[in-house]
């Protein structure tokens, strides 16, 4: 499975927000856990249906979402 194929978006699930492999855990949930200091091991223990590659996919997805040019308007 390609890494970013682990990220799914379904209109009827989690408000259409990006989720991990169709489960009801959003990419933002995983990112919030990491930001609050949870280790990969803790996340995988608390969410046994997740795989280590899912965490990497969430981080990769987030990184790619922020990789765009910002055009400033006239002041």
C-alpha cells in the first residue's frame, strides 16, 4: 500500500475530513496526539487498529498540505 493511500476521505465519515484507512480517527487526531507529546508507541498502544505506517502517513499528509505558496495581497 502506498503511504498516502492510507489517508481516506469519505463524505459521510468524520465530516469529510481526512481519516486513517477508513477508520473514524482523523489525521488531525493523530497530529494532536503527537503535538501533545504522545510517542508512536503510546499511540499504537491506545489505538491497536493503527499501524506505524499510519502515523508516518498522517505526518506526510500534513506536511504536503502545508507545502504551497502563500500569496500576500496588497496592504
